[in-house]
C-alpha cells in the first residue's frame, strides 16, 4: 500500500519492521487507522502487539518503515517536531498507569498543567468534563487505590483524553476484568467513537471486547513475525480461513499451517 494512499488517514504504519537488537518482533507491517473508527491490533500473547503501539506513539524507533501521523513521517521528523506530533496522541497504558500519590482529578489534570497555559479554574472544568465522558463524575477526589480495576482503566482513558487528542490508543483496556466491568468499558469506547467521533486504536487479545467494539484491525502472528490477516474481528471470525486466526476467533485448537514453518527466529 503506497504512502500516498495512506496519507489521508490519521495514523498509518508503512512497511514497519520492529526489533529489539537482532530479535525481530514484527516485520513489513502496513495498515491504516480510519478516522472515527476503532482499530484493533490483535493476536496471541507474545506476538508484539504492545511493541507495535510503542512504535506508533514514539517509544520505540522502527528498524525499517514509517509511522505516518496525518500523513507526516513521525520518525523522519526532528525531535522537537516529534514532541509536537506526540501531543496528538492520547494513551492509556495497561491497567491505567495512574500516579498512586495523586487523586483521580490530579491525574487527569496533569497533562493540562504540563502542556497548556490554562488557569486552574479552566483545568478544573475540563477535568470534570473528561471524567464525565467516561462515567467517572464525582470520583475526582478518590485515589487510584480506592478504585476498582475497571474504574482505574476509565480514569486512565479520561487522562488520555485531557488534551483532546486526534488519536486515542488503548493498551489492553479490558485485560483481567470481569465480564460486566469489561462490557461497561466497551460501552465507554463505543460512546467515545459514536459521540465524539474519536479515532481509537486498541491493543488487545480479549476476544469479546474485540468483537464488540472494533471496526477494523490487523492480526499479528508470533511465528511468522508479521500480519497474517486484516479486517474487522467479526469478519475475520466468519470469513478468514487461516488456522491461527480461526483458532483465535473461535477459541479452537489450531491446525498446522504451512506459513508457520517459515520465518522462525
């Protein structure tokens, strides 16, 4: 897929190869996250999902390829420009990653204090708004240790929304949550997409949530170190005949596939 075709989308990977030293994690990844969609980076444990997210948000330089943010080559830009581009991202890391010594409101306020010149009254108003968007109105005075796992994730999303990002990236948002809490978090993600038109990339291996919220996606394979399928999770479940993808989507034991005999490290 040519760069000029992808450049109209808010976030794209073009022939991306990622490695730690000589150990290749993923190679030749090309995909685009459509504006106003929820895009899934999916696959089994150890396939490199979180590594892909690190490259997309500026925490890991690719070995080869490009990350395009609104058509601009992120890793080809100077450091100061990368810092500017990076503020277009809102990121929720695993388990929310809140500062334990700060209240929920203080956690959400932190990006506004660091990167804007807003006065305290304006910041307080915005914090209340962001918390209300994720169903956390009234919880601002609580500390992370006083929250349930699902509430910590939602507070993490509120903080990720603080600077009105172009793109929201969520790393394993529903991992380890019970079904009811996970469903509530899925509803928050759908409300952000449908109510705000948010563009969201979700890194996850939680099948129920992937099927519930994602419009498109890429399926990574740990054996071949590349993407073996592209498409919405529901479509992949119904139509993809690759045994690894089929097994993941249906929770059945996979049959051997010729591709898995190639590209082993």
